[in-house]
C-alpha cells in the first residue's frame, strides 16, 4: 500500500506525543520538494568538496519558500551545518 507523503506528514503532525512534534526527513530532493509546505526547518550540511553531480536538495514542482538561517556550526575540516527556520 502506497501512502501520500504529504497526507502522512500532516497526519503525524496532528498526533499527540513525540510523533507529532519532530519529523525528520533525510535526503531525497524529490520528496523534500513535495513536502516543502510542511517543512518548518531545514538543516543543510556542506563539505569543502566539489563532486560535480548529486541529488538536488529540492526537486519536482514546488513553490519557493522563505527560510532564515538561525544557526551555523563549522568544523575544523571545513564542513558546516546550517539550520534554517521557515519565515
């Protein structure tokens, strides 16, 4: 049985308890693009390596959304993690 990811996330957000509070999506640019209206925070990891190809962070047909950077952590190897909250 296939479940619509948008409906699943909306249902989980309405539940009481920890399931309705934190939903974590890792990878999958197409899935992230489909869920952009439901995403409250983005966390991007970046590395000082140029690979030339890869999976887009957001894919598919989605409407642009505004996010503000709220935190950044840098590591000695040049990697960074940046948190963005929905405006």
